[in-house]
C-alpha cells in the first residue's frame, strides 16, 4: 500500500515547528517577565481615580503571549494527530514516548497560559480594576491650605478598611496611611482631621456599638 505523503510530511515537519515555537515562547517569556517591574500610579482628578502604568510590561504583551501559546498548543495537537495517522495509515513505527511527548507539551503550554492569567489578575489587583469590582471603594477629599488628602473606604464581609492618600499638585496619589474597621463598617467620609506640619491626625469610627468606638491614626506627609 502506497503511503500518504501529506501525512508523512506533516508528521515529519510539524513536530519541528512545535518544538521551535515552544522553545521560542519559553525563552521570550523568561526574558521579558524577568525584567517586569510593574509600577502603577494613581491620580485623583475631579473626584475620579485613574490609574496609569508607570513602568513594566504593558498588558498587551500578556495577550500576545497568550495567543502565541494557544497557537503553539494547536500545533502540538496537530502533531499528535498526524503521528497517529502516520502510524495507522502509513504503518510507520513510532515509539510510544514520542506519542506521549506532544500531549505532555500541550499540557505544559496550558499551564503556562494559567501563569499568564495569574499575571493578568495581578495587574488587575495592582491597578485597582479587580479591586473596584469586589470592594466598591468610595473616595472622600479634604483640603487645608496647600495640602490635599483623599480617604478611600472599602469593605468586604466582616472587614472594613481605609487608605489615606496625599494628593500632589499634579494630582498624583501617594499612600500615607491605612486603618481598619470592625464588621465592614464605613465612616462615609465622617472624620475628625487635625492638620499639622508633619502630617495629619485622623480620628475615625472603628466600631459604632463599642464602648470606645473611635480610634486615631497619624499619617506623615510624603516627601515626594
């Protein structure tokens, strides 16, 4: 019986393409993400908080690697199918470990995609996009002379938190303090703030039904 040349050639060259692409993707990912120093900067403008990536790998790179990895996984599956067809149709002897190699490679690529997904999730946590959808932050602005601060309140289940930001002349937000509340309680912007030369003294309600409901924190001005 004459062998099928298309299947033979596919089974011969497709694995080479798969191996080259896999090695290339792995090398590029290790080089690119090794230098990833993701830094996000928040700005408070007209009551709206916006986030910009100051440095690091742009999020588009994640998508490029994800598409490339999916394409490589498809090539790996094609290799596996072609090898099986070559064995069945052309009666070619193919070792079992060779047949196992390609599904294993595809599995490793899928694990790699899971890692890229984790990177994307981390970006969302870092720039606030995931955070906002989960904890519904509320921002309150306060000014005194040339100083400006913003308090962000957020809560989830039995936990409540607040972050104090100093806002610079360029609207850039710098975190200068944090506090927590009990039972997910929110102060809704009701704070007693004392403006001092070195910072602010902020009194907030920790637990409205406690015998001593209020607590106080001191936040030093940022040197930036």
